[in-house]
C-alpha cells in the first residue's frame, strides 16, 4: 500500500499563526508531517508520495530530517494556489496500486489511520458523525451502507451522515476510475476545484464504504482556533 499526501497549499487562513506550509505546523512540538510519517510507519506503509508546492523546499528539508524507515518521493504542483484537483492530477502516475490518500493538514491520533488501513473494505472513507455541520465541514451521506454524497455543508436524508476526515483508502480498480474522472475535469480546465468535488462521481462508479472514528482525536487545521484546540487535546504521544 502507498500513501499520497497532498501538502501543496498555502493555508492563507493561518497566516496569523505561521507563513510556512500547513504540514509543517507544530502541534505540541511536533510537525504535522512528522506525525503523518510516524503514523504511516506504525501501520506498515513505507511508500509515501508528498505533493508539494508552496515553499516546497521547506517541506523537503523538514522531511529529510525525520526518521522514517520507508521511502518518500516528492511531486511538485507549481499551480498550488489553484484547486487541489491539480495536486492530485500531478500525482496521477502514482495512482497505480492500492493507496491511502491523505489531506496534509489534519492533526490525528494513530487509531484514526489504523482504523482506515485495517478496514475490511477495499474502498473506504473515515467519518465522524459527532461533528457539527456548520457549513464549512465536508460531510458525507450514507445510504444502504454506501457513501453516495460528499459535499461541504451537505444536507439531505441519509441513513448516516458525518464529517469526512480527509483520508480515504482506494483499491487499484478505484484509482483507474479516479484517473479517468480527473482527466475529464482537467480537459474541461476545471482547475479551481477541490479534488473532493469530483469524488461523488467516483462513488457512482465504485462502491465506497466507511468506518466511523467517533470519539477519536482529530482536527482539520484550517483556522488559528483549530491550532489552539489541537494543542489542548489529550495526547499520549
């Protein structure tokens, strides 16, 4: 299994906290990217691809100083100020086997990633049904055990709905469909989209299941208050 981490963005909403890439933000003295690599190593994933853009040299230098037993490759997205769909498109040649796709701005405890990787489902998202839907959160809707909708501030009648953590696991077969969908969007020059905007089309082609991480610690770091919240959470590491 391979991990692809999308870490190219600027993170303008965190400028009062840092002007470095978000993945270098330190929570309790440890950068997010260090936490990612340590967590991936813990679950046995030793092939990692990081898509970089904004201040890429800082990320590459920081990763080089982290003790990691596997191999890390970097892919550059020079258009990092546009939609994240371009970051995933730049990594399309890496969509060739079972992968874990991860947004690079999440603070999470080990069990969150473990639950995804060890899931019996080949195609899976992790959801938190305890999250409040205030309109900013990317929410998933589930019906008959399958994810059928994914949208920021999603509303609707679903068996289960929950916030998507920003991590997903895909089979090799699913990556084939994803590449086709990405290619069609790029040909239409839909460069301002987030890659999550095309996932509902993928769900029409391939069945995606879910695992719940209700009660586990995780925070998507978007705002200064998210940094404060993460720093005061109980953390055994």
